[in-house]
């Protein structure tokens, strides 16, 4: 667990009176087993850039086992966890998020889904952790592809795998992140909320998030309000990413979100970020244009990654790729 003294917490960001007393009941819910799933997915992506999926097909037993192993890893001493190596770009990190001064009440593991990692330092049973992690990532990638294909159908795109093929590519630049937010009783002092992970959008195509039954996640609505997402440890939450916003020419909007520390319980989230190959060109799909002007300049995923590494979390990282007509 991350152990931070009271003095140390002063470097973190606080927000005053931002935690609503009630959770929002407006979060779209999509049942992947129902025939109207593709229609509901498109509607949710247009209005929220975010939705919850149920009947997702990922084994709850596998989820629970991986969560248990992850908690065991984060409960180790800092010296043991740091043997995994700093997140440069993959490994174990705490407090610092990126290279531009963003910090949070968080520790995390960042892994490349297409790369073998040295699991010999991952606790007392690293082989079990490796097997559980690989199985989970495979299941979640399958779900991501199913959702993206339903999305293409809902958009009436003839090429059903126009999005999903990018995740299935052997060169896919997808990553997997496990975030641990320790409980922080001090966060409630002076009626303030401590930031676990600052507001941002995800740069990839799609993100699939699953967390334990602990609150903290908030999303930003187009009306300018933040709402808290009710925790649900049996479901997955889906984020539209910046790349998907560009590919749909702004029809779908990447969702701005953040995580607040919990004063009483630790929060563990596992996120699969589905990304394209580094050389993939990102631009609005011609099948969705229908005579409309492109709002974005074409760029490669490598160019976009390079650009966002030089910016703070809260920045609109797509603004450098918008055409003048979009402003």
C-alpha cells in the first residue's frame, strides 16, 4: 500500500465540495446479449462518450482472482514493488502521472499487452499472476472487439471490423493498467476531496474499465457538470477515446473523467486501453463523412502519442490536430 504522511499529502490537488451526495442514475446501460445493443451503444457514445455494459461474458471468478492477486502485489513493501521497475514506459509507479508534473493519490502497474514482462518480481506466486493477467487481457480484448463491431454496425458502416481490426493487429499498441487508490481519511478534512487521478480523456480508441465496489470515478457531462458513477464490480465501464472521436469526425466524443480518493476504502481499477498500431493513420472515416468537412488533420498514432507526452493531463490534447474550421 502507498504510505503517505500528512505532510506529504500537501503536494496533492484538492477540490472543494465536488463529491455529489447522490450517484447519477443517468449512466447508459448496454446489455451485450440484447439485439438493441448496437443502437444503444451509438446513442451512448454520442450523448455521453461513456456507458456501462452488462452480460459481458468475462468470468467473474477470473476477475476476482486477478483482483485478489493485484491487491496482494500492492500490499507488498515499496522496495519490493519497485523491483518491477519504473514506468518508463511500463512498470510500477506511484504518485507521479506522466512526465509533466501531474500527481495523484495513486500507485499503479502499467503493462504492454503485446509484450512479455519479467514476472519473477511480481510477488510470491508470479506465474499465477502472469496466467491470470494474460487470460483476463485476452477476454477483455475480445469484449472490446465485440463492442467496436456492434458500434460499426450501429453506425451502418459496411466494414464491420473497421475499428476492431486495429486492436487485433499484432502491432496493436494496446496497454493494460492496474490502478490502486489507498483509502485516505485525511481527504475529508476542511470539506475537500483529494484527487486520485486528475481529469483527462483517454487518447486511444476505446477503454474498458472494471473496478472493485468503491466509489471515486466521475465523468464530465456536456452541460458542464461532473457526476459520480455508481460503483459496480460486476460490470464494465466503456470510455470513448480521442482516436475514436477523430475517426467518427466528432460524432462520438471522448469522455473527460477523473477519480477522487475515497476516505474509507481503497479502490482498485483495471483498465484495458485499446490502441492502434503506432504507424496507423488516424483520420475521419470516409464512410461517415457524407459530404461533410473533416474536423481533424490526419496523423499517425505515433505522432499523437508523442504529442500528448508533452502535455498536462487536463489539456485538450486534440486541439493541435483540429482544422481551423472546427474552432
